[in-house]
C-alpha cells in the first residue's frame, strides 16, 4: 500500500529525503527542495524491521541487520486474533 502525494523535503547537499527538514540541514543552511512523493512501506526479510521510503525500492541496507532483502508490506500489520478456549 502506498500513501500518494506526501509532501517531502529533499536536502540537495546530504541527498536525503524526509517528511521534515532535519535540524542539522536547517542549522547548516543546506539547499532543500520541497516536492511530493509516494510513501512506500517495506519489511526486512532477515530481521523483520519495518521501514518507510520514498523511492520505488529501498536503496540503503537495513539499519538493524545490514540486510538488503526487503518485502513490500501494508501500512499496518494484520491484527492477531486471540482464540478463546
């Protein structure tokens, strides 16, 4: 699932895209570009860490396990239903 047309900020000096401008880029006076992008949700196949990215596929390895294999997932996980005994 995607979230279409999110307003994002891309720092041209750091080559970083986020929903908000970082305080570091703001204090350093970096040039930023404001535009819209699609927010996509992925899960690492190795450690199951969820990430959000604005590219078609994640370009950086997982921060937790450094894996490069991702699976496309929904915005929210499915609810686990408890069975009554």
